[in-house]
C-alpha cells in the first residue's frame, strides 16, 4: 500500500514538473511541421507546374489557330521546342497536333493530319492520330457544323516532385481545341 502511495506521489510530481517541456514538445512537433511544410511546397509546385503547362498548351493552340500557311514538320518540331523551353525544367515533354474536319453527310470526323513531337530519350512516345484512333477523340471534340475544322493540341509533361512526400512522379496531360482563324482548314505540307 505504501509503495502505491509513493509511486502515485512521484507520478503526480512528475506530471506537475514543467522543466524541459519545450524541448520535448519541439522534438515531438518539429518532424511533423517539417513534413507538412515539404508537402505544402510539393503540392504548390505541382499545381504551379500544371497551370503553367495548361497555359503553354493554350498559347501553342492559339499560335496554330493564327497560321495562314500549311504546317510542316519543322513547324511541329519548332512548337515542340517552344513547349519544352517554356515548361522550364529537365522533364520530358510531348505534344500531338491534329487537324480534324466534321463531315455531316457521313456523321463522322475526318482526320486531315496529325503529327507528334517528343524527345529522343522518351519512354512514352505518343503516336499521331489515325482514322482508327480518331473515334477516341469524339467525346472531347465540340459539336461542329458541316465542313468546320478544328485543331486539336494535346500535350504531356513528366513531373517529378521536388520532395518525396508520397506524391510520386506524374505525367500532366492537357488537351485543347481551337478553330483556325484565317483559313478554313489548317493543312500540312509533307507526309503526316
């Protein structure tokens, strides 16, 4: 009985003693605080990268919509270099550009041309669209009048977070559709 009383008194005294509590609290909270800050920085960086990637995709689509002459392989490669430069980083970037017309008589989209650009070291290598893969785009293409044409710009960017907080690497994908402004259809010189 005496042992229990002595033990309980010592526990009560230990509980009331506040010396060293700041050190203990710091040791307990600091790792959580650091991980929270790193996670926040990682998510903000991922969001910033994705928004930047989307804006670049819109800009490239806008540039293509203003073209008055047929696109060439050099045009697509040049836009790929612009896209890679504007994304700022060492990550791989990929782009697919397609020109599509709506045929009301046959109720289907017709592929005018499609071309891709990606780095030589890329593991992921998107292929140009073909008539066979065009139906995959149908649900993402807006309603068009007979003979209307559009330019479809698809971009991808690999993303590696600055800190490993369980987010893992991603591939950001963007898709935008624009109509040519100054020509009825954006054509392609050379083979597609």
